[in-house]
C-alpha cells in the first residue's frame, strides 16, 4: 500500500491498571484479513468455509483505513487476550497459595 503523508492514522488506547497506546505504522504491511477475526483454525479444519471473509483493501484512503483498523483490532485483541491469560494465572496462583496456607494452618506446620 502506498503511504499518503497527509493521512490521519487511527490509534487506540487501553486504560486500566496499565495504560497502552496502539498506533499504526504505515510503513509496515497491513491487510483486512486479520489474525484475530474469522472462524477458528479448529472450525476451518472441520471443513467450514469463511463466507464472511473481508475483501482485500484497495490502495485508496478508505482501503488503507480498513487495513489499518484491522491491524489495530488485532493488536488490541492480542493485548487483551494476553492480559486475561496473565490475570487467570495470577488468580490460579493465588488460589494455590491460599490452599497451601490453609493446609499449613490445619497441620500446624
């Protein structure tokens, strides 16, 4: 895709316990076929056909915008998925620690 230096580029922000800003790098390749959308690999392996697959972006401002937004969405989805996994691991570790403390209290060790 060509880069128009006058184009405004979309951004996204996550704020919570941490803050993260997502920005598009127009010098990198972008596509409307995202990594985090569409049917899962499992569903596709079972023979499903993705009838809602997006068309490839045209080299126009709106086409590039579609591809940029898909890239942003992938980055946000991957970030949030990783945060959920980390949170789940922390909660499991807290549960294990509290069970160990309970066992110590009961045995007096």
